[in-house]
C-alpha cells in the first residue's frame, strides 16, 4: 500500500502495520518519517530495536532473517530497522526482503522498517520492492521543490506557533526565507527552529526574519537548468553565484546549459519538419519537468534566437576551457552568466502571436 508522507501520521494513528518501507533522497523528511514510525512502535510495546545497515555484497542476510523469525530476547515485541543506503540489496537481499515481507503478515511480534534512497522506475518494478509494497506500507518521500518551499516553511512556522504577516508582506517574507534555504532542507529546519528560540509565538516581521535567517542555500546544476527554462532571471543569477561559491566546475554548468539549447534546437527543427511536439520531445528523450518547460518555452523561441543561443553556447565552450572569444568576457563564470541570462530572458518573454 502506497501512502504520501502527509498520510503517514493518520495511518499510524489508525493502527500499526508490520512492515513499512521509506524511500527518497531528502534526509530530513526520511528521518522524520522513520522517527514517527519508531515512536508509534514504542507506544505499542516494540521496545527492542535491532538496526541492520546493508553494505557490500557480502552482507549477512541470514542474520536478518534469523532475527525476523526469532522471538525477542528482552521484550514481547521487536523492531527490525533495515537500512540499504545503496538501494541495491543484491540477489541474496532480494530473496531475503521477499521472505521478510511474506513473514510480516500475521507477525504481531516483529515490525520491519526498511529505509532506501530514491529509487528509479526499474528498481520499483523489481520483485523485492513489489513484495514490500504488497505486504506493507510504502512511502515515497520527494524533495520539496522551490515552488512549494514557502508553503512548507509557513506550515513549519505554524507548528511552532509562529506565522508571517498576512498579505503581500508575508508572501515577501516567505519568498525571502525560501531564497535563503533553497536546496538545503535540513538547514531550513534548523533556521525555522532558531526563530522559535529568538522570538515568542505570534507574527514574524520581515526584518526579524531577515536578521535571523542565514544564507544556507545549496544549488545543483539540474535545478539551474529548470530555473533557466522557467525564465526565473533573478533566481538564475543567485544560483550561478552559489554554484561558483560552492566550487562547481564551470565546464559542467556549461554542458548542462548547452545540452538544453541543443535539445531545444533539435525539437524546433523536428517540428518545422512536420513532427508533432509530443513525438519530437520523445525522440529527444525530454520528459518529466523538462517536458513541461519545453512545451512552454518553444513557442517563445524563434529560429534566429535559437541560432544566436547556439552560437553563444559554442563560444562559452571555448571560454570555460581557457580560450578567448571576441566580444565575450574572458572569465568563464561571467560568460556562463551571460549565456544563462540570455536564455532565461527569452524563456520569460510572452510567446509570439
């Protein structure tokens, strides 16, 4: 049975299941979900806990199966906390997890909690994961995207008795807060908790948040790509500054931007040749968030604009590798900024009629 993270507390209140599987790449939310399950288990008498961390191909799965089938030595009920950081249990682990999943039904003395990183589609269709899902509760924990981060911050503030002012001022405060903590949810949680220590319950003004919240944002190249295609010019500028400060390779940033420009050009050419847009996107292996962004951006891009961007990408390719190009900055990051902002501004324009 699959649940959204927000549904987990209600399910735990209705009654514990014998098997829970958590998977995702957001450490804070994974930890909180696991803590909620462990707390509910303790309240139901699962006072003994055994932790197994699966590392390497020679992990002793027989020991895990023996613990799952044995009675607790020190308590009436036990919790088996199985952690698989790689997300790859291997052949022996696959068989063991299927056996544990089948044993979980009707076993009131043992509760199994399996923690995994984000899984790809192929892994989620495997026999071992299907068994975990069929015999227990699975919770997929996705990252908090930038668009929903202000609402997440507001919800966390409310839980500790605080809120921003109503109206435009409050929205400005939340956007500022989100800009400071984007991409670093654990630090965001710490900054929110700090506000509870600094200020009493009630309204928080912009000045209070501005003076208290540190800039702990962390960016990655793939989110930069989404911001550029989304036409978010100011965010693109912040992300480029952040990536440079974090020591990201300029060559990798350029490769990502250039790949987007080349993909846009190929899709545009395919459409000009009579290909329907969905078919052209599939042929260029564009899907997910980028598929939606491409659908929005392509009407804004003329062939001449794409030709200029492609020429710019070629110029910046040389600059980040140490070459000099006439009429372009000699510094690689300045050249990247010029290219990224040019594409972002085009993507922010209204589509041509």
